[in-house]
C-alpha cells in the first residue's frame, strides 16, 4: 500500500525552518503593535460568494484558483485565497467601521496554482488593513511601516518599492477602452492568455511576463494620462511624503493588481533574489470594497506580504545566520535514584535560568551511550548525575567543546553551588 502524502503545493514546515517563521512573525507582530494596529483572527473558510463579489468574477483567483466545495448543507464554501475579503466581511459584520480601524491578520491562504519556488497552494500571508481614512498619509504610513520592517529584518538592500496609481473607477474605465482599442489592433501579436484577457480583464495585460507583449505595450496609451485629478493629487502627495521620510521608490506605470477591488494607490515590494516570484509584499487602496460588500461607504487601504517568500529571502540574505537555537546543557544520569535527582534538579534550574536550554536525556541507556548523544546534540556542557554523586551531594560538569583551542577539564560541583558554577561555565563558553 502506498504511503499517504501531503497535498501537492502544501508544505510541511520543519523545525529547521520554523525559527525563521517565528522570528518573522514576532518581528511583524511587535512592529505592528508599535504602530497601533490590532490583530484580528479570521476564519479560514468563507462563503464562496464573498470572494466572487470582492475579488471579482473575471480574476485569475476566482476563475481558476479557488478551493471551492459544498458543505453538508449544500452551501458553497471556499478556502480563503486571500485575507482582505474576510477582514472586510468581519469589520462590517462586527460593526467595527464607525471609527477608523488599523487591523492585521495572519494565516494560511489557498490557491490552486502551479507549485514552484515561492509559489504554493497553501501559503501564508500577514495582511495589514486600515479603514476609514481616505487621505494619502494613510497610504504613506503603510509603506513606511513595511520599509521599517525590511530594515529590522536586515533585507532592506534586497527590496525595491514600486508605486503606481490606477485612479478612480471612472478613470480606469476610460483607460480600459483606450487600451482595448489599441491592443485590439494588435490582437494577432498577443499570446493566448492576453487575448483572453482582452475581453475579460484587459488591465492585467499590463503586467504580462511576455517580453513581446511588454514591447508592444511601449506604444500603448498610459494609465497616468487618464488619471482623475483627485487620484493624481493623492499620488503626488504620497510621493512627497515618502520622499520627506527618505523612502526610495520607483513609479512603475504598468503596475496593476490582480484583484478587482483596488483604486488609486497600488504598490509592491519586489526583490530580484527569488527568481520569477519576486513580489514579497503587495497592496493598495480599495475605497469601494466595503460598500460593495454591503457596508457603509468606507475608504480603505492595505497590503499583504507573502511569508514563504520572506522566509526564502531571510535564508538567502543570511540575515539570520547564527540564530539557530542551540542546546546549552545536556543532562545525563545513570541509575534510578540519580535519574530522579537529575530530573528534579534540572526542573529547578529551568526555573532559575530561563535563558538556558537544557536537554534531559530520556529513555535510559549506558553512561557511554548517553555521553555520545550529548556530544551529538551540539550542547556546550553536560551535567552528569551518578549514584556516587547523589550520595556525595555533588554533580559532574563536563565541557563538551573546545574553547580557545583547548577543552576545559570536567569538575565536581557541590549541588548547592551548581547554579552559580553552571552560569559561570556558560559565560566562559560563550566568550
Ligand atoms: P503573484 O503575482 O506572485 O501571483 P499576486 O498578485 O497573486 O502575486 P497577492 O494576491 O497580491 O499576490 O498576494 C500578496 C502576496 O502574497 C504576494 O505578493 C506574494 O508574496 C504572496 N503570494 C501570493 N500568492 C502566493 C502563492 N501561491 N504562494 C506563495 N506566496 C504567494
Ligand atoms: Mg497570483
């Protein structure tokens, strides 16, 4: 019988990798708290209708990427492909939108895509959403806090900020027809994907990866020329605020977002270190979405970062080198009485030395085999309890690694001095 395996594109994250995840999650949580954002925890499953209405029927996500199924009542449900829709649904349903709200969430998202480096079917995002503020200073805050995050993570030199404004709905409609007119005259030069999008979602052709299409677009009308005055003014203000705060950006006039609900500001943080999956964080303004989902008209802006890609970047950049968690002390005992004494002593050491990692040998075995395990564990020190030591009220402290070119000798320590001696030995080993 063949073994059951994980679903393609849905990965196990193993203990070797989780320190990166924990570091990333903790850094983001601390930083968002410092900016006054509150965490919201949302269901992983929502009514399918929520995503159809918010993301848009003719987007890649809704057309071909959603995990949709009927539950036992015959209601159509979907594993969330992104977090904004659920966050807006919750904000409306829970009556959060009477005052401005700064919210964030994290968790798994699901899209049926072709798995590759930086692209999974279950992936993880941290999303940040700000409701109730229509002005560009809100957009600027989101960009500034993400820029600070990259600095804190030590990856600021690997990322570039790209900005664009996609204007009001009306401006985009006018631009859409101009673009369709233009591309319609060159239909035969477009690949099948873009030809299909010409009918369904022509703006998406702008971020086609096909070099021929990009060359063709050099002659196409540009979105910037169709912007409404308000969007243009807001975009200028955002750029000024970022310049004043010293955040570098490039305006990418072909930057559009894959989801229907965006307007005005859109932005992406991209890196050239991860191959084709270069966008680590993406977002923008979506002033119409709350009303579209049945709430009172509420301006909003947000972004989501892709955790897998950030972890890859952290690994790649070496920003976390030397942070691997290490065992400090491996605890060995031989004989039932010694084992009991060791267990009790180490529990109280754990209370008194909260920054020290103790690995207690379990499962018995000879002294020699336990020492071998201690060596293998990478621990700096071994603490050894034998029956003789217990009778004498002592413990043996044995250095397991050379420091300064030599191995310090093992010593016999009276139980009463164990903690002080151990702290001294750890300090010596670290220097
Ligand atoms: P892409 O163009 O890479 O498909 P997207 O525009 O579909 O991205 P968004 O919906 O804006 O992505 O999601 C925000 C971020 O979430 C992306 O910038 C990326 O970092 C991450 N992300 C999106 N889809 C995936 C995926 N399938 N696997 C891993 N990360 C993803
Ligand atoms: Mg996508």
